[in-house]
C-alpha cells in the first residue's frame, strides 16, 4: 500500500505537476508582482507630483481671485452688475462672475484627497491675502450640477457665450472651482473658474481606463512571450522524460535529437550513452547466466553419474539430493533472468481472454478458481502480463484452498486482484516476500518444488508496465495480491 504524502507535499498540492506549468506560474506571478510594485511606485510618485503641481496652481489661482475680490469690493454696488455684464459680453476673462444677495448652495463633487488639498490651499491663501473678510465658501462642482444664483439658475441655463471661454462644459466637463465671499452685508460675490490643468483629478487616477488597457496589453505580451520561451525550454525535457520512461519499460525508442540548448545536447548525449551501457549490461547478464547454466550442467551431470558408483546408499542419496538442489537453483536463476525481461512489443491487451485461459488451465488441474469477466483492456506486453498474473494465481492455488480473480477500472487505473483463501502471511514477513528464494514455512509444506521466484518476477513485470504490485492480508482471510496498471 502507498504511504500517505508528507504534510509539505499536501500543503503545495495546488501547484502544477509539470515543469512547464510551474515555470509558467512563476513567470506569471513574477510579471504580476513586478507590474503591481511598479504601478504602486509610479502611482506614489505621480500623486506626489500632482499634489505639488495642484497646490502651486491653486495658490496662483487664489491670488488671482483675491485681486478680483479687491477690485469688485472697490466698485459701488450698483456699478458691479453693469461691469459684470460687460465682462460677459467681452468674454475671455479668467472667472465667471455673478453678484448675489446670498450664498448659493453648491453640490460638491465626490470627496477626493487631491481636491480637498486644493480647497484647503485656496482657502488659506484667500484668508492670508484678505484677512479682513469674515469667511470664504470654496468648493468644486461639476458643470451640470453647478448653480449660479439663489433662484436655482444653472450654468447650462445661461447663454453659451457667457461661459464658453471660461468653463469646460462639453464634450468632457471639468470640475469647476467656486469661490463665494460677502463684500457687504447682503452682497455676495460669486467666482467660478477652472484649474490651470482642468483635468488634474483624472491625471491622478492610477486606475483610469487608458492606463488599465495599456498595462493589460503589456502584461499579456510579456506573459505570452514568457510562456512561449518556457514551453520552448521544457519541450526537450519532456522528450527526455518520455524516452527514459519507454526505456524503463523495455521499449525501443529512437535516439534523442541533439538539438536545442547546449545543456540539453549534453544531457541527450549522456542519456544515449547511459542507455547503451545499460543495454549492454543487460545483454551481458543474460549471456553470462546462459553460459553459467550451460557450463554447470556438464559437471552436475558428471557428478550425478559418479554418484551412482557410490556403494553407500545413504551417501549416494545425499549426493543426489544436493545435486538436484544445485540443478534447480541454476535453472531458477536462469528462469528469473529471462522471465523478468520478456522482449515484446506493447499492444492492446484484453484481460478477459488472457485470464480466462489461466483459469481454464487451473480448472483442468481440478483447482477452484472464480472469475467474472469485466471487458477491460490495458496496453502492455501480453506474454509478460500472462506470466505475472499466472505466477500470482499459482501462488494462490498452491498456498490457499481456492482463488478469486477480479478486474475493475477506477480513476484512470486498472486494478487486478488475486485472492486466495489460505492462512495469509504474518505481518513481519511482508517486506521479504519479493526477495528471490524466500519461502515461508507453510509455502514449503504446500509446494516443495518451488524456488520463491514467482513474486519477484511478477513485480518486475508489473513495474516494467508502469504499475505496482502490493500484497495484503484480506479482512476475511487469505492473501490478496493487488496489481495496479495505468489505463
């Protein structure tokens, strides 16, 4: 059974499993973080610059307003209206001027830090320039909501020639600075003007549509190029991984192309050299065992013939028993080497006919085997799979009263279970069950001719198919062998 994943692995389970996914995630996170930090620094600098520019401009505008207030204060009240009308007809003045008998209620714009800083600067400058005036009403208002008199007359109700050279009403309105102060009791002066930079508030917005579009396009371009570069880098690694997996399963794969970066070319050459060395070692191992088996058969046969010449029956029997064991060990070693490395091409294997042939052979030998067909197929080597499942079935029939074989598919895996109804296996014996020549006591009693190689061969075959073989005691008794193969 698989051991549970460590806590650190479970904590990062949301990370992509592929190198392409992880590098792409790092690149995306890095670009986003750079954009956010850069935007934050740029916004801070822009706000500081905008505040300095706006407060300087507001001070200049406040001085101009102070001069206008002094000028209108110096005129007789009756003459002010005539002069204001002349200003309107002339056009081109800085302020829109209105004389009222009371303060006009103003609908202010939504609160903003920069606008409030400008209002505070204008108010303080006016009080500094005109300390004798009791109060000043200073506010920003949008043109469509700006009233000019106590009767509710709005800027939009006035003739266009009065305001077209003073205020921006269309196509894109700008906030209007309104200053009101009482010249004499019952006589209020109303001044409306634009800031030197009419759109100073919009220039201070870091989340304006234009900036968001520009940052979005630059971010998309950087991410696209980053992902393309990462994919270009990781594609050779994926080819190397596929080649290593295929080689581990004994499949023949063409040589890796020596193209790409210098590091990958060196890795491809090292992998090809390693594959050739390992293949040579495997071939040498097989030839070695065949040679040993062939060379040992002759002296073993001679010793058997010579043992027949011994007069002592007991001694002759002991010699023959030792020679039989030696002959069996040589055959078993050769069988283990050859059976664990069956050279076949992978193909689509239908499990039902394969297992049905094994079950039919067991029934002919008067064994009790239960199997239900599933209609499931896997990709693998037919003879190797038959050998692996056959070894497990032989163990189940030798060491248990009867056997059951089941096949099911779940979560992209094919699970084959071979269960016997024998005494099971002690827990402390599980780690050594796959070792060659290891046989438990009740196994030696049931099958004296066995050599303890079946489980090792089966596991080697299953692992060569990218699967796993686990053994466990069944809750209802007996041993359960579980084969897990990729679908």
